[in-house]
C-alpha cells in the first residue's frame, strides 16, 4: 500500500505528463545554434563552395534600415485614418438617408472592390511585419529580388495613403 497523501488523479496526471510530454526540442539555445551552424555548413558546402561567410550572408535576413521619422509619419497618418473611419461608420449608422443618395448603389461596388484590395495589402504588410519579427528571410524563401522587395514600413506607408484617399472619397460620396 502506498502511503502518499496526493490524490490518485494528480498522481495519474503526473505519470501521464512524465511519460508522454517530453520537453520541447528548442528549449535550449545551444540546440538552435547547433542547428543553424549545421544548416549553414551544409548550405556552404553545396551552394557557395565552402565559403561560410557567403552562406551566412545569404541565409540570414539582411538588416532593415528605416528612420524614426518613417515611424512617426506612419503613426501620424494612422492617427488621421482612425477618426476618419469612425466618422464614416457613425455617419452610415446615424444617417438613414445614406442609402437614398442618388447613385449610392452604383458607386458602392467600386468602393467595395477598392476596400477589398486595401484590406488585402494591409494583410500583406502584416505578414511582412510578422516575418520581420520572427526573423524569417521571406525574400530568400520566396526568391524575391532583394533590391525591389518592400519591407513592412514601406508597405504600411503606401497603404496609409491609399486608405486615406479612399476614406476621403467615401466621406465626400456620403455627404
């Protein structure tokens, strides 16, 4: 007879956890470093003629350079867009005559298509941001031209301009 005061369910859970739940493979940074070094060595031996420096520069993501001014411009324009979107939504909810504007139903599909494109490209920018945060070299993976590929800051700056233009057009069309 076991002289343990812990409940049977707790002991069973601990047994299952110890038996089937192993620690994650990447819990130690030395494993990750070993994996990166072995991948770089293999890549160097196959693709760069054993030039480890060239392999490292090709496999690792290049450093992005953008100024704080870019971030400030982005924050300012987002600050302009948010009240504009709120104003459009409030106008459409409070003003029941919005749909009775002459030509509204003819113009709305144009805005719907434009807004779908803008949503798609915003999500593309979010993907670029996630790739950057997770240090995934998407330019290398998808075989893009590094000289012409956009980073997330540039993508957001372009989308901000399109979103502002479309928002102003919607406001003008609504009033």
